[in-house]
């Protein structure tokens, strides 16, 4: 498909460079690849797989070998897609499971060696800031404040936002709670959708 109408493409026969983003959470591994188009971006490829990287971390304090293998397989798919498209720049981040696990740093080394990806374990503060950046178009600019919840597999970030800041919406305060869909499910032995366990 020609990109002749794309104002950011210098050569109408050659598509603009692609950019990639990988978000490795406690439960999911997600990839998004996009190219500049007009005033924004056009998604050219994506991938999502439930890997349950954080399975058992709350109890054991470590990433299990089974979880690591599942995750590495998904990350290898991401790496292959990025190479086939020829992404110019890639940002790969990991969240709560890697922050909490004592073998998180060793896992990041394996990701580099086996999948060829520079995966970065980011802080809960940066995770909240990235969440805010993604939510900005959804905020009601007529209201002075907003409250954003980012519920993940291993943690939940709650962000109090000043929507009227002169430089655009800004986080006034952030709280990171060590509870997510994976940790709650494990805490209640899978009984999070019925009866008293759900209420608790």
C-alpha cells in the first residue's frame, strides 16, 4: 500500500520508520508497532499474550521457571515482529512482577540474551506517569481534577491529576498498591468471582 498521502514520508514509495513498544505486565505481554502518520501514528502491528509472569511471586518472592519460559516465548514473538518491520526505536518496559521478584534482574539478562530485547523494569511512579500520558485524551478539560485507576496484574496505581496545569494535565499524587488481578486471585485461591470471597 502506497504512503503517498503521508506528509511525514519523504519518499512516497517508502513508508516512514516504525516505532515499537512492549509492555510486560504481571499477567500480559503486549506489543504495539506504529508509523508516524499525519499528526499522530498509525498502528501497523500488535501482539498480546497472557503469560502470567507474576504467578506465585507474591508467595515465593521469585519468578518461576515456567512463568519465565512462557514469557520468553512471547517476547521472542515480539522481537521477531519488530525485526521484520524494522522498527527504528523500541521501548520495552516491565512492571510489578519484575519490581517485586528477587530474580527480576536475572530475568532481564535472560531476555536480552534469548530474545534480544532491552527490557527495563520501571518504577511505580513512572508506570503511573505513562498511564497518565495514555489517558490525557480521555480527560474532561472542563473539570479541575481527575482520578485515574490503572489496575494491572500485580499492582494498582491510583493517580490524582490536575487537569488545568498550564503545561497540560499533571499528576499531583500517586499511590501504588500491591494488589492486582493476579495477586488477588492467588490470595483468594481463585474464588474472586463468587459469594463471600468476592465481597471480601
